[in-house]
C-alpha cells in the first residue's frame, strides 16, 4: 500500500512535458545537395486542367471513403 502512495505522490509531482526529448533530427532538416527537385516548382508547373482533374479525383475518393466508413 505504501508503494502505491509513493507512486501516486511521484506521479502527482511530475509535470507532463510533451516537448521533453522531442527533437527534429539534423538528418531531417538537412538539404540533400544531390536532390535538384523543387517540389513547389513541380506543383506549379502542372497545367490547370490536370490540377482540376486531380483535385476532383481526390475529392471523389474522399467521399467514397466516407461512404465506406458509414
């Protein structure tokens, strides 16, 4: 019983820290010099008609997923 009281006391005194040990690895932040792709440029270079078709397909797929879940 005393062990439970001690555990309760320790947990009560300990504050939740959601940022503890939360670091972005340097490897995720580093830019690969060999990668010459510019994602924004790739998106902007898509002709508007193709973009509209892709958005419509995405929208119809999301509606289908909602129907399947319900």
